[in-house]
C-alpha cells in the first residue's frame, strides 16, 4: 500500500510545490516512524473518522483506535507545518492524501 500527496497552493512555482510535498511526506514518515506505516495508519484513521466522526468522544474509541487517531493527527499536523509553515492552521491547508494500491 502506497500513498501520494498533492498540495494546492496557487502562489508557488511547480518546484516549490514539489519541495513542499516532499517536506510534508518526510514529516509524516518521521512522525509515524516509517514510510510503510503512512498508508495503513491513514486508512485506519479514515475508518475511525467514518465510524465515529471527526471529533469522537475519547470514551467511544478503543485504546488502539485512540492511539491511531492521535498518532495520525500528530503526523498530519507535523506534515502541514513542514509544508506550509508552523503558523499555518489545518483548516487553511490545501492538500490531498491518496492511498494507492
């Protein structure tokens, strides 16, 4: 299982966008511990959000679900900060992560 990242930023060159995508990817992989963990952790996170919503009550998740939820959110925040800068908020970030294969 692999993944791709596409950033949407109107005011940068294609090279700057590629560099930001690489920073996002690197931050995700570093936060999760390995490149091979990004797609499965993200897929698990999507299943959790699909079942419980974007802000599930902590007591509704199993310990494993809570760990995955928290781990992905921390990795995603690190990716956004690496790609867009530390003062950029998640709601402002324009990106797409796609699981492939």
